[in-house]
């Protein structure tokens, strides 16, 4: 039996040869590509902010915390990073609920504004030597603003894009979202590298690093402008309109937690290894390389290359998942991760820059290849009317508990054991757990992108 789409008896033809179908298709394609840019730029701004805090952790520990024990100052700086992630589950719940009630466009305007204000303010903060203990307190406040804005940025932007884009390209579009998270850190690393090389050390440490935070302002304004010229997807508008027309009292948080907690736990589990890996790339590897005797310029050069290879790896992974399904990609990817994490940290301690450089780059490729189907699972495991809340909640809980704690845990383990390899063993165990979830409890949404696409879309 052949399934054919139902049509109304008097509805006008909408096939490829019908009059007016081509202009409509062209307009729809142009709009979802605008949404793609709006989503990617917002992700770039979010991860630009995050990357700066990791890249400049050593400088900021000297600027905003009292002198004495450098390890204590560095751990205090990473506590500021953790603080911005501690607020994310709460912020993600609030922002996700707003997305379910008021729409994605409204929330994406709020998130980009909060992130940019928090980031630019860090560039203007006085140092500890000028205002004492108020300096780390104000830094913590700025990180809270950043965390609140970023709490729903990635999931709402991804949801916004997946609802506009073609269904048969969902993992590819998710891969683009993952790839865009490399653009911000790439920009941050390149500019930081140029400033470190061009400025005398004293100048960079006193004021040069501040320029990196102030540059968030123009990036955010461009993103805000593009987002103001987008509209909600028809499916999402229909859900909102039906709820208002029927005077339905929406309670997306309560419904998400009550009815979809198993799906949220699976999504957290399947993303655990990649969350830890992402934060090692963006917030710890530069510090680890510097601490193991490599110069700041060499360490930043390694960071730049990780971001260069990260985007194409994520896009390729998304394409592969659309064609062949995400299960096999995730199982193999995490399996390789289990075997490769300990050698990565051994390479960082080897004293050979070439070996450490290669290990960090390969680590990044593995981490980003699996990012596309993971993003699809974060978003599409839930129905449209609770998707903003449920996706933001599962993503932020996993990010806070596993990703946000990774640099702090790494610093503590290295201080306790004297070797970077100790954290490698921890991450190998986390990746093994994610591989098991991929093998036995995979959310159906990861493979649904290639299964549920209409036949005519699959030939595009």
C-alpha cells in the first residue's frame, strides 16, 4: 500500500509544476537560510564569550584575584566559570518556558542582549588591585548575566533552525549549529594570539586582554539585527495560536518534568562525553599546555587549529547522520573517544609540541563529528509545545554537571595526582557511559531525521 499525502478536494495544486510554487519555495529557502545565519551568529557570540574566559584564565586570575598561590587563583577563576553554568538550569527553565509561551524570536533577542552586556562589562571591570574584593564579586555578577543569557541560546536557536529547515537535513543543520560554536572561539583565539604577539607582555596583561571582551558588542549588534528580521516557523505559530484560541493554560515546565523526564535523562546521558570534551577544548587545553611548558603563543596556535577543524568535522558528521543514521556514528565516535582520551593527556605532558598539537586536534575532530546528531536529540526528543523548556533543561543540566565542572575537576585532579592523565581516565569512563546510552537507549529523534522526511524532500 502506498501512502500519499492527503489533500483537500478544492485545494490548488502545489506540485513542482504548479504556478507560484517556485517563488514560494524560493522565499521559504531564503528565510530558513536567514534563520541559519541568525542561529549560527548567536552561537558564535555565546562561545566567543566562553572561550575568552578559558583562554584568558591565567591572566584573569592575576587581574581579579589576590596574589599568593597561583593554583588557588586559577581554581577561583574556574569557579567563576562554574558559577555561570550553575545558573544555567534555572535560566534555561525560565528562558525555555518563555520560548514555549512567547516564541523563539522573543527569547533569542533576550539571550543575545544578556550575553553581550555580561561580556562587555568584564572588559570594563577594575582589577583587584584597584577595588579589592569587589573585583571578583563583580566578575561573578557578569558571569551570572552571561550564564543567564546563554542558558537557552544554543537549544532555542537550534530549535528555531530545525523547525524552519528541511526535515531531511536536520542532522546537517544541527552540525552547522555545532560548527558555529567553533567560530566564536576561533575568532577569540586568533585575536588573542595577534594581541599577545603584537603587544609587550605588560601591556597585554594590563589592558590588551580587555579589547577581546569589548569586541563582543559589535558581534552582538549584528546578530540582533538579523534576528529582528526573522519570523516564527508555521508549526510553532500554530501551536501558540491553538493554545491561545482554546485558552489552554500552558505549564511547559511541569509537563516536561512530569511526562518527559526519561527522555531528558537519555539526552543528558548520550551527550555527557561530548559535553566534557567540549569544555576541555574551549576552557582547559590552553591552560594545560601553558602549565606543561609550552608558551602562550604556541598554546593559542593549537587552540586556533582546533577551532579550524571543528566546524567542518561537525558538518560532515551531520551529513553522515542524515544519510546513515546517528546510532552507529555515536557508538563508534564514543568508542574512539574512550581509547583516545588518556593518550591525549599523555601527549600534553610529553614535552613534544608536535605530539601535543596533533593529539588536541584529533580530540577536537572526534568531539565535533558526533555533535550534529546529539543536538538533534537535545531538541527533537520532545513535542513542540514543551520543546523549549525540555531541551533547555536537559542541555543545561548536563552542561552544568558535566561540562561546567570539567576544567575545575581537571585542575583539582592534576593538583592531587601531579599528572594530567588522571582526568583522561575520568573522561574515558564518561564517554563509555555515553556509548552505552547510544547503543541501548538512543532517543529516536536522532535517526528520525532521515526516516520521517517526505519522499519528495529526500530527492532534493
